[in-house]
C-alpha cells in the first residue's frame, strides 16, 4: 500500500486478487457486491474488468478469460488478464474486498484532511467545507457495519 504525502493509497495486489478470484468463480460476486464498487479500483484495467464481471453476473452470463478475450477493449491485454487468475483464490475475495474498501475510506479521509489544511492555510470560509465533511463522514458512518468499523 502506498502511503506517501500527496499520493493516493491503492494496493494493486488486493485489486488483482479480487479480479482473479472473481474470474475463477463468478459466484463469489455476491461476496463483494455489497462492499465494493468499480470506483474503489485504482488500476484502470481492473476497474474495467470488474465492471464487465458485474454486468455479466447481473445479467446471468458467465465471465472468464475466454469471454474477456473476445472483447475488443482487452485486445493486447489478455496475457495480463491470464496472470490475474494464476495464483488467485476465489475463497478470499471477501477478505480482499474489505481491504479494498478500507483503502477507499482511507483515501476519502486523507482527502478531507488535505481540504482542511488547505482551507485553514488559506483562511477560506470553512462553512462549505464543514458541510462537505459532514456528508462524507455520514456516508462512511452509515456504512460502518459493512466496513467493520466500531464508530467514527
């Protein structure tokens, strides 16, 4: 996980494990669908594949390396996609989904902290920022059971 000032925090190994596990076993989509969304992915390829997995599963269609290979948007990327499934276990996708959501929450909280620092340093009106922060924290807090957070 990258945690450098100014950098966003992503873990592409976590994302890779989710995609690989879902490609190995589409039935595991139910384990992650209530926890993560495509917007939680930082890697563009993984995000795109997750969206395709989601669309296929919701329409009752299978999705795997072969179905992705026939999709023009993955032309030239099949070797990368095959590597996703090599060591991925579908049994752990729920665990990795929780980790991915934690990273998303951490990015949102970090963004809030940066906004606060900027506003204070520049002596900006804090009222709009406070309202924005309340909305974000409310969203996070309302989903805390999903993320296994005790309280915020």
